[in-house]
C-alpha cells in the first residue's frame, strides 16, 4: 500500500522552484519512496525509524513516516 505524500511549506517551495525536468524526475522518485518509505536506500535520522533521509533523483529529502495514517511528510528538500 503506497503512503500518501505531503510536503511541508519549505519543502513544497523547493519542489515548485525546481526546473520542470528535475521536478518530473523527483516526483517519480518520490512515488517510489511513498510505496516503500522505509526502503529505497533511506536511513533513519537520530535513531528514530520514522524520521528518515533519502535521495530521490539526486534531491536529498528528510521526511517523517506516519504509519497510522499512511502518510509521508517531506519536511526538507535540497538540490543543487
């Protein structure tokens, strides 16, 4: 079951500012991550299994997983 994706305002701002091609690749990578938020090469942050970092199409993201409501909340995104 894929998780629903949502973006905190700072992460959404970064996503909207991406060039179109990067945003398309990023969205595809995030869809994969939403299908398996504990996999996809992600790592826990500060020993908290639900607080994670991963890379999606070259963009580093930090996100929280809420298993009870099946939601992945992206709180930070960084691309160069």
